[in-house]
């Protein structure tokens, strides 16, 4: 038993010709794409570099001192890149078409790896540390086509247009998994036949109108959703595909860190079901989402993030720093909300707590209540 980085110690000397592309290879690339490749990997076809060449430039730019100031996702991606650059399996694969876009409305990033053997892997990055990225995730609760999803379709179609004869894998972690499925479902029909598999690594699902569509059902046989035992993000919204459940060295919400997923040989270590805690959280959030109208969901999401941004926050880390000072800033901004907005937020939070209590009561026997009845 080991994690996915140890997998490269075991199988890193085997090329894709010697051992076919597998689910662990998918996750390695999906994690690597969290690395900040700005100024290293180009956007177009010109100047594509091997993983080894990219790593050499990357570690020249990001010294150990600079790596210490990176976000946790970037640190993990840096470790994955280092291992891949040392492996025979990945070091000569080409990287290109890096895109990174963060605006007031969206956070989107993607990269493409040429695996050789006439095959590409298109990787979509998951949510980063920006509040914009987190707001996009919550927007999925009431909107069926957010900007990043549209960009993912455009990106896949652009790559496939440049490489019409190549087969492709599409994948990502967290929101990147959702973007991968959306891009595969919504891209041109002519391109879909060349999609081999779509990997959603602990990413959220979709609203019912998407999963019940004909185009989604047609892509369904190619979708592989992989979640850890205590999955939270991967259980959100609607899924129609079966889950592959894997064991993690972490616990609770920390299992979202895919580098903790346990590997044996060419595969993950599988489990039969997600944990009771994962089921409880999923049922609580699902009930809360169902109880609010589309207008209420949008109002609550916009209000919460408007308050955070007005208070001067742009990243999750900025909220965590100096908690007392930040709490006071939030209280100050909350005072500026209209009575109606305060009511919406209060109602949404109360409903979430109420649904959570219902779930706990269903799952846990209360002997004292039985004694009172007796």
C-alpha cells in the first residue's frame, strides 16, 4: 500500500507502450496541473516542451525558498512534477497549451500532455485559492453552464481541432473533474468518438437538467468518477455514473487531497461504499439546495461573496490570516447589507443547520427519547 507518488517509484520505468495508461496516471496529471506554469509552458502549439524540460525551467524559477510561499495545492503539484520529470514514464511526454484565466467572474486553467502513441490528456485545474473560484463552485448549485464550463468546451474543441487524428483522455480534480465531464458532454459530436475516457476525480456533479439530457447519457459509458471514502466535494449535485471509491491515508475532508489516495500496482485500493459521514453531509446539502429557489440561491451566494470581497478578501488564505481583524471587517460589512439580504442569508444558514440536525437524528439512536416514551 502506498500513495500515488510511490506509484512512480514502482512503475516509473515502464513506458506507456509497456504498461497502458491507467487511472493513477490520470490522477498524477490532474494534480500536476495545479502548478503555476506561467512563463514556462506556452499557450500554443509552438514551443511545446517535455515534462523534463518544463521541470528544469520550473525549479529554476521556483527555488526552495519561493516554494515555501506557495499554496498547498501548488506545493503538492510541485512534488508531482518533480517525480514525473524523473520517471521514464512521463519525462519525455510533451506539455503545451497552458491557459490560466482569473477574472472577477471566473477562475479557469488547463494544460495538455501528449502521451505519445497518438494520444493526448487534457487536464482541467480544480478550484484554486481565489474566492472567485469558490464562488463559481457554489454557482453550480443554481446555474447549469458557468463560464469555466463554457471555456472548457472551447479549450477541448481547440485542441481536438489542432490534432484531429489523436485520441484523447479528459480529466481533472475537484472542479476540474466537473469541467472535464461538461466539456466531453457538450463538445462537437464529431470529436466525441475520439474521447477514450473522462476522469472526474472527486469533482461535483451537475443539476438535473444536465444529467438527464440525451448528450450526457450518451457520454455516460466513458465517464469514470473516483472519490475517496469520506468524499464531500465529489458527492455534491447529481451524478448518474457509478462511483469508484478509494481508500485514503487522510481522514474526513482532508481526503480531498488526492495525493493521499492509496495505490496498489496500477490501480487504487478500492472500497465498497463511502463513509456514513459523507452520506450525511451529502443528504444535508442536497436537502438545503432543494429547499431554496433558484433566485434565493443566487441571492445568497452573491451576498456572501460580495461581503467577503468588500471586506478586502480575494483568497481563502486572506480570510484565515489574522482571524480577529478579519472577523471585525466582516461584521462591519454585514451591517451594510439590506434587511432583505440579511434575512436571505439567515434563512439559508438556518435551513442548513436544520437539515443537518435532521440527518444526525436519523443516523444516531437517542436512547433517552426511548426511555421517555417507555
